[in-house]
């Protein structure tokens, strides 16, 4: 079996060659060929077959989301079910065990929480980031690096320094949650770049708090889940702000009973 380098995207060993229909990717060690790096990943790593030459984009986006979660933090089962699988414990459990079986993620001793990526998982995530369809990789943190997912907003410095550093980076993104004061009230906003000719930034969602301390606690909770920002932003842009509010409340409720003690204090303080 080929030894995977976790510091390189999976499939970086493939050779590209020209054919009549376009390009194909060749594994010189085995002689196997594929229409894309993603197709090679689905066939070799996931053991899947697909029609029309390309794997399901929706399936790979889901795999990408789970791997990005695992790269950033411990992912508790109930939060995964609530946020990514919309309450389907069967689908969430199947995909979690499937990704363990194909060697991409690691689980805790109880076999429920995702606690990290394997070497293969890290390489696979790097490949999925690099090969996302153009339409899906317009806005950070969609093309955040592995280092960003592992460290940004999660460093050893004090909370305000961590949040301020992440916020400074996020201010240049096309999709970002940011702290603001609106009408004299501490607020968290979701800022998105518009699709019109000028593509100006606009606020598509906001949530005000009674104090700055409460606002900052909520913002830290959001920052721990930086990998979910693009999908959450789609809820506000496609379905209106109420849909996003309901999703965030559901995910927060799922995290209340299972977060480590520091995060329990943060989330509990929000709901006083």
C-alpha cells in the first residue's frame, strides 16, 4: 500500500497526460487512470463507483465538511447530527463509521465523537480544498488552509487577542461573522459580498446582545466553528435570517451538554 504524505494533497503523485477527450490522471505505479484527482480518491480511498465519469459533488462536499470539522476541533455526535445532517442520526452514524473504515478520521473510545484526522484524512482534506469546483470556493473560509483550520482563533493567547486576530483576517473575506456596535448595542453580524455589478459587502444577518461580554462569548463560540461559516451563510442568503438563527440555536443547544468545561461556561452564559 502506498504511504501517504500528510503534508501533500492526496493524489499529488499522479501524472497528467493529454488524451483526445481532454486530460487524464495516471498512477505510474499501478497503471490505473482516472478522469480527475477526485475520481481517483473516490475509487481508491472510498471504494465507490459512479456513473458519467465523475463522483457526486454533493457527497464530496459532505465528506469535506466532516474532515474540516475534524481538523479544527473535537466533533461531538449530537452537534454533527444537528448541524450537518439535520437530525438524521442514521445518516450521520453511517458516514462517521464509513470515514473511520476508509481510514480518514479517528473516533474517541466510545466510537461516537470525532477527535481528529488520520494521515490519510489530512492529505484528503488538502486535496478536497485544492480541487473544489470554482463555484464552491469563491469565499473564505472555503479555501482556508489546514493550518488555518487547526490554529486560527484557537491559539494560546488570551481570548480577546485570539478573537481580534481572527476577526482581522475575516474582515477581508467574502463571508464572515464580525463584531459590531449597532444602535448602541453590542452585535454580531454576518457580512457577505453581494452578487451585483459592484459586489459590495452587505449585512445579511445580525444578533444584538445586552452586554459586550455576552456578545464576545457568542462570537467565541462561532469562531470555534469557523469551518461551518460558509454553510451557515448560505442559510441566511437563501432562506432569510430566521433560518440561520434557528440553526445556530439548535447547534448551540446540541453543544451545551457535551462541550468541555470552558466552552460550557461560554454557552451557558449566553442563555442566562
